[in-house]
C-alpha cells in the first residue's frame, strides 16, 4: 500500500475518533484498518476484524469512509463509482464528517486540479466537482478557487502555486445563509498527525504560506465545536 493511501486512511480514522471520543467500547485501531485494506493481516486477525465489522455498524461506516476518502489514490481506481458514492453518503449522513477533498499537481508555471469534492470557480461560473472531468477542466495558470457548503458555514479555499515546488493555501469562512464573514474560528494545518501551524481567523481568513508537496489536513473549529475539515493532496 502506498504512503499516500495509508495517510488518507489514517485521516479517515482520525475523523471517526473525533466523533466517538467518549465511548468505552473496544474498536480496531488505525493499524488494523490499514492492514485489512492492504491484505496484510494474519488469518486470525482478519477473521477477528471481519467479525467486529459485521457486528459494529460504526466501524463498518468508518471502513466505507476510509475507502471513500481514498478515492484519489490510484490503488482504488478499480472500485466502482457507485460504491464510492454510497460510501461518501455514509460519511456525511452517519459519521457527520464535514470534509472538502482537494488534489492538485504543481507544474512548472501552472496548477492542475486532479480531484475535488467542492465547487470550482471558473471565471464567473461555479462548476460542481463531479462535472469537472466531463468538461475537461483541469489546468490553471496560478491558482484554483473552490467552494463548499457545510451545515452552518461556507468555505472558500484557494490554492496558489508560487515559485518552484511551493504553494499557498488560504481559507475564507462565511456564514452559509447570510455569507457574512465569521471571525472567531481557528484554522489548523496538520501534516503526519502533527500540527504545523494554527491561526485564529480574526478577519475570517487564514493563509498558510510556503507549503511544500504532501498530504495535509486543515481543521476549522469554532470555540464550541469542529466545523469542517479539508484534505489537501499537493503533488509534483
């Protein structure tokens, strides 16, 4: 299993844990999920894992979430689209995970949008992520701007390609219904489960500069709760 796929599965497991922090039940850890999807568990562990998944609806949902969040990985290209779509619905309807996925490729003097679950701003038009492939929209000169609505907020996310293999990621947070800026959210950039940088969006916007290629998670939280997450896969 590639490092990229394993990292996405770990992120999916982290989102699952955030929603079940107060449970006392014993569930498979992230290593078990990774090992199962990679086919690396022993016969005994595989049987135990399958038995638990069959009896635990929440872990079954997480397994679907791991598959869905791994849709950008080449190892899962053979998974039927309807299976991935069903898994995504389980994330949003049952797990409560609010995730915007972005995969971009840094080129010499341009960006290529490989994949997103948000809406792309193309000129004055918003194009749903699901229709990007059919319209052959992908290459951009310097930046891509994406929007996604969650329960109470709307995110505007911009990825800008700077010199060399460096980019800037900015996040603008607004109220979903009124479009008024929200000024009391914290935006945290995470890589390899380590907090890289955290900013209070006191102007409703957080900007992270000099970001090299890699897999990142961006968490948006209010003083009371987690509002949304972004998974950004930046490639060269």
